[in-house]
C-alpha cells in the first residue's frame, strides 16, 4: 500500500501539455483542497518536497503487528529491571544535531520479551569543553539476562568515559589518534571485563552474560569536527554524503601510525574501502609463553592435570576517527538496523530521501524513519544519527 499522494501536475502531464480551461476541478476530498481565494490570515497548503514516512518497505508487510502487543513480565520486587519499549533522545551542540532511538523489535513485542538493546546518551563537562557520548549495546540472543548485560555495558563505558572526558576531549582536538585508540581500547576491555566478572558471580558462562558495545564521541567545540567511533560487536557505521550512503564500518586491521588530522575521511579519488595499512596484532602470549586472557592481560596459570581450556573467541575492537564535512549525516546503529540497511535497497533509498534535507528531522520524525519495517528483520533497533550543519 502506498502512502504517497497523487503526482503533481508537472509529472501527470506531458512537458508541452497544458490543462484545458474547462477541465473539472479536483474533487473536494483531495490532499490539495485549497480555496480559490483563501483569507489573508490562512496559509496556503503546499506539497512537501520529501516523501511521507512509510510503515514498511520490501516484498511485503512483516509478519508481526506494527505496534507493541505484549509487555514483558514484571517482578514486583525488582521494578527497576523493567525496560521501556522505546527510548528517544536528541541534542544540538557545536555544528551538529544528534538524534538517538532504541526500539523493541517486532518479535520481542509479540512475545512479550524485554528489549535486548540498550541506549545511553550523556554529556560530560560544560561549554566548548563538553564531550557527548552515545553508547549502544545488544545483549546475547536467547539469554534471560540479555537486557541487563546490555544496560551494564552502557553504564560501565559511560562511567569510564565520563571520568576521562577531559583528556579524551583534548586528544580529539589534537588529533592524537594513537592515544585515542589505545585508551578507548583499554576502557572498552575493562568495561566488558566487568560483564565477564558478573557472569562468574551469576554462575553462568561468559558468553551468556555479554553484549556488543558501540559508541560515538562527539565534542561540543564548534571548531572541532572530529567524530570518534569505537566498539566491539555487530552493527553498522554509515555516512550519508552528497546523497549517497557509504558503509564506513572500520576493518579489523586498522591503520597505525602518527596522528592524522581528518583521519578516516578518504582523500578525493580514493576508492571506498581502500586499506591505509595493517597494524601488528596484539600478542596472545607473554614472552614466557603464558597465554593471555581476554580480560585485562592476566596470565592463565597452567594446569598440572590437563591443558587450560581455550577462552571463547573475542570480537575485535573497532575504531575510526574522521572529520565531518558540512552536510554529512553519520549513522551508528545496532545489528537490528544495520542488517536491513545492507539487505534492502528500498530502505536505503527511503532514508536517503528523508535525511538529505538541509534541516535534521525532529525526534518524532527520526523515530518514524528509523522504524520503517522490513519483512524478515524483526530484531531490536538502536540508532544514533548526527547531522552536520
């Protein structure tokens, strides 16, 4: 079902055709029912230059209802554990406008399961020295405490960034890319390490109480257009530039070397995805041959009876620092939105038409745009978009 109105006259008629003077007027119930001589204090309605929001795109309507159906079960003695179906936020600092949303997926809405995605937006500091953090996390699928793990991941990284925000803001201004990458890698490892410690306390396996974690750091200084992404786990990082979407998810083998102003913005004429270099991999053993755990570099003592079990594979740390251009839109999202963006071209086309305007959408419009449904994709969606003035 299409929600678009009738085509304008310039499209309905040929380029050399003019309406006949005796043509019948449009019916009274059309979208352009405007009096011939409206009162001076009544504005004349016009046709918007962007398409209306859609409910869904793709081969057909999704299986589940578009609206929430069942609430998650509640514990009267632990009401703080409840997770809202939808979280929506926004702000404007310096040269950018931020919109952020986290929505329970169609599948979880139908089954009455809590949202596994968690979203944190926080400002640390004041004035031009302030630093905005957007953190999103997704708990492990089919685990009862997935929503708790996601919320804890966001809170731990929020505390870590908040305590170091002054130094981080200075490093971003000075384009100290090496310091930023190594420092944020440590903060991420420590935050996720706390989740693994929490798994031990709960008596579950580490892979049952963990989460992906993806973050943006946005300086409030209008003179600084550097945007920093870092994180671990599935999701997407995209940029809308000059009417075209670019998938700028950083590769595992990222660039090393000295700080570069504008790092991450490819030089003109450079094909997207061209690698800039490959860093040496982090050591998996000490010089003495002891294995390193995936937590904080703590050695695993050898067992006199049997070899120590191999730790579960660790998702790689990803980092990207880039300088935004006026008119850019940067989109960070969880897997629930990244997968349909990579798999359904009509969704990409729709968001391009909606988000290519000079003014960013309001929070309600951003919610509607971010939740356009696609058949076959029913996971939670969390997204943060940054519009550059």
